[in-house]
C-alpha cells in the first residue's frame, strides 16, 4: 500500500509518499508561500530536487498541484490517485481527547477544532491540510497522528501544574508534551537496536533540534517530558526561552509595557540561542564562539547545561536508565553537543566514547564507552515513517 503523509503549516504543506511494502520513500516535497504570488513546490525524487513554480491561493490549490506532480510522468511516482491507500496527517495538539492516532471522522475533526485554544498556531493549519485532502480526494481514508498522544500515559503527578485546580477543569491547563511521534519512533527503534523488549526498558529520549524536548520512557510509555501546555516549557531552544521564573514575565510586561502577544513573541521567537548568542542555528553559534564571541559561547553552555539537568532529573525519576538517545538536528549531527552533554556524568554511569562520537552525523550508532553502565545511542528520527505506519495499521485493521 502507498501512504501519503501530510504535515501542514499556515503557509506550507509538506508531503511524503511511502510504499509500505518495504517502507521506502518514493518522493517528498514542500509547497511553500501558500497564498502568495511567488508560491512554489520543492519536489524531491531519487535525490534530485525540482522547483515547480505554482501559484497556490490556498491549501486546496497546493494539494491539487501536489497531486498533479505525483502523477506527472517524469516527476511523479504514481499513475493515479487510486494507488494512494490512505493519507496520514500530523496534528500537533490532541489535548486529553486523543491518546492514540485516529481515523479521521467528523467527530475527530470537531475534537481537533476544540483543541485549537491549546494549539492556536498549529491546529488550524493542520485542519487546513485535512480539509484540503478531503476536498481534493473525497472518499480517501485520512488518519490523524497526534504529537501529544504519546505523552498521555503520564501520571497526574507529572502532568499537573501547581495552580488552582479549577484552571485544569475549566481550561485543561496541564502539561501535554510534544515531539511525541519522534520520541515514540526512536524509543521503539532503540529497543530493537539493543535487542530488548520495550517492557522492562528505561530510556531517556533527547529530541534536540531548533525545537527540543526530552522524554522519560519506561516500558514503552512516557512517564515525563519537558515540554508543557505549549512547546515553550522545558529546554532552552533555538528561539524559545524554555523554563524561567514566571515572575519574569510580569516583571518584563510592566517594565516594557508589552501586550500578551508581544510577550509571547519575545519568549517563543526572540529568546533561546538567538536571544543570548545572536543566532538561532547552533552551527552559527559554534562559528561565533570559535571566533571568540563570549555570548555565543555562553548560549551553547546554557543549552548543554539544561539538557544535562533534565537527563539527571529523569535518571532519578526512572531510577536509572538503560540508554540515553540522541536524535533530531543537533542530537544526530552535533558531536560537540553530545560530547559536552555526556561529559562529567560518570557518577550516573554515563560515559561517552569520544572517538566513536567524533564526526558522526545522522548514522545509527552506539556511542557509549565499553565501561559505560548506560548505553548512549544515536538514533535518527523518522516522524513521517511513524505517521505512515500508524496510518497503514489503522486503515488495514492491524
């Protein structure tokens, strides 16, 4: 069966086509600048990327153009849409309504709509993608895969905030966590890599890219994670501040005279590595630090410090760990980040093999030293494959 995976943003529509007989990626791409006159689609097949100029006034237009590309004799990978068995959609916020991936029905769409107040930046865009696919390919089965679903196994003691309980009952204010599809993929793969059953396995999954979160996973289930009601909580990130004293927010608001939307922009888009070191990309931070920029050096040290702190906290929460997993942009490709994070952690049984780690990028590997009590794994993530697997399983009844 061929599965089409869709990840929709407010002005973009990413797609990937997979043949599930061998889980092979046939092609992928991204419709960008939807709604603007210079919109286009970057389509990648057999390692070659083709830029297709296409005015897409909305997401339905973009999806129609994507279907045209997918069935094109030269660029495409299918003869007709009849070959597409189902469509899998990434949906960011499922709140407490969805603890697993779901076949999309009117009731599910209503549930995603009800989660919009908790995911105002992402859920409306995800709904645009769902509706565009249903309009262009009526009758085709669609599946929603929720970023928050994997974290729904957390206990109330882990997900509740110490605020008046009424805010939980009235507004659903609690920790939800994100990157769940990635954490689920890499922890399953880590179990396979170690030749272990997920049951009895204690893992700390570090999804570290421009957005970053860590999850503590026991017996294949999440027991805690760093992101909260929104993706802002937890680790310092490319442009997000992560954890801070809540009083800082009201202090800055009063001193600077900022509106709530301006504060939100400050914390989500102007902070993190960018706010301290002047760059949101760790590669630029490294280059600046190497040239003597003290703020860039500080930014990266702060970043590593917070990752180490959460690893230590989750080691305590899990009563030890069998393995620590590094994945996503920095986790997979930044050997200095991995080295600094694992340094001086031998008391916890964490010892990195520096030579194995050096220069390794995006390749599955065991990076732990021979005498490390805790395995240190590099596991490349594949959220699209996880979405495709869920979609295939649901539509085939598996």
